[in-house]
C-alpha cells in the first residue's frame, strides 16, 4: 500500500491511510458494528490530513502497515461511490 500511496502522491493526488476491512469487519475496533468498514481515515483529522508529502506518507504506512489508501478529492478527482445491496 505504501508503494501505491507514493505513486498517487507523485501524480499530485493527496492520500490518507484508511482502516482495513476483512470479512465485513473494520480494523477500527468496532468490528462488524462499524457503520463504514474500511472506508474511514486512520488519522486524527480524517481527509483534511491528506497529503502528497512522501515523508508523512512513509510515516503513516510504517505506523499502520495494513492500512488501505484513499485519495482525497482535490478538484482533480471526482469520487463516485456505488454500493450494491442485494445483488
């Protein structure tokens, strides 16, 4: 994930580490009770912490090696989140 985060940031896309989800259970500690498993940031200020700074990114993924990578919307990226239920 570190390699992906650095690649996105090299393109000018700010990234932030987000919780991982396995089997519908979030790594946030709420497990299956989490309302947004694997879709919320690990950092104190959420998506406001997103950065392209490789030093910060390396620090995050050293601290949280199992984290997923999220790209924060910044005017260059349009985010479409489609959740399918019952399919």
